[in-house]
C-alpha cells in the first residue's frame, strides 16, 4: 500500500492527514464443492422445479487473484475509489443441464480453466453538502464491468458445432454478469438508535445453465432489485428490525438464444417478501 499525504496547517502547527491510498494485492483462494454438489443421488430442487444430481468427481477450484485499487478521501463523509482486477480459475464448477433426461435434470461439472478481468468504481457521499439538515443521510454507488471467458473442451465444442456452425470455442463463465450496478441511500440518527437503508441493484445477462451441447445454453436476463431495511434500538437490550425485499417484483426470465432469436426457458415473478424481528441482547 502506498499512502498519499496532504499537509494541513492548524493554528500554525503542521499536521498531516491521509487523503488517498494506492493498494496492490495478490492472493490465492479456493472454493470447495458443497455436499449437495457432491452427493451422487437425485434430490428435488425447489427453485426451478427440477431434479438435482450431485457429482462425486468434482474437484476444488483454485483461484489466483490480482488487484490494484486507488482510494481518495477528499473530505469528511466523502470517498472515491477505482480498482482493477484479474482472476484465474483452475477447475471452476458449473451448473449444467442434461438435455437427454425425460425431466429437467441439473448436475455439476468442472471445466478446465477460466479467467476474468474488469474494473470497479465506488463513490460515497454525505448529503450534508446540500444542507446541514441532511447530514445524517449518506448516498453510495458502485459499478463493475467484467469480462469472463471459459474455453470449452473439445467434446463439448464438437457437439455445439453440430447445432450451430458459428459456435465459439469460448463462452462466458457460469453465473458471471458482464456488469453489476448497486446504489443505496442510508439514514442514521445521531444517537445510532435508528437507521434505514434503501438499496438498488441490477446485473447484466448471465449464464444460468450450461447445456451439454444438444440445446443452447440458458441465460438469466437482467432485472432490477429494490430493498428496504430498518433498524431501531429499544433501550439497551432490545432491537427491532424490519425489511421489504424485491419491492419492484420484476419478472425473472430465463431464455435460450439461437440464430439471433430468444426463446423462453422459464419465467416467473419471485414475489415481494416481508420480515420483522425483535432481538434481545443477553
């Protein structure tokens, strides 16, 4: 980490404050398959109304992470950052569909290698610059652009070529969106006994099911998400919480694409969910 220092004079005494960071990072992480992904027997997968069969031959995924990030803090309650990243995957796990099964059948498999790279921008701003009456409000947003790629194996590529002569030897990573955008507005009172948060999210079209070649892959289409969460302290021992999820209740759409046309695989509204809770601190 490299720190940028800005000198400030206060009553003729020199002091310093940190206004920025330049960070570089490398790490190796791993992702192990879950029990359900490994279990070699069929189970009912309620989401999607299909049968799920694990794969006991799954290998763990090794991930190499490279990051660079620049952070800037122009004033109190304000921050800005931009970062770039690159990740290399060995044996990533994907959710696949068996097109030859009588009913929809989902399983998992490893693909040889994959990679992704992209950049992210994040901004946080106190609204006190508008008027002091808004000093308890904070607005934030972040957005990412991501490019991912998997090289399909020779057998899968040969089957894909049979149904699409323009099939590519590469495709996006499973469940990886090409863009992600988040924004939120937060309120917190001076005593920290009440807070409210409204958050918005939208993601780009992402690969939801990898076909074994006989059918086009299944993609999940973009949809917005709007949530509200509330928190209130009741004395020193009790906390009241509440939330409303998926307020916009958009259509969840899964589609096939073939020859420039879209064909609906499934579609539904996930519904709006409510929750309220009371916590007691021991």
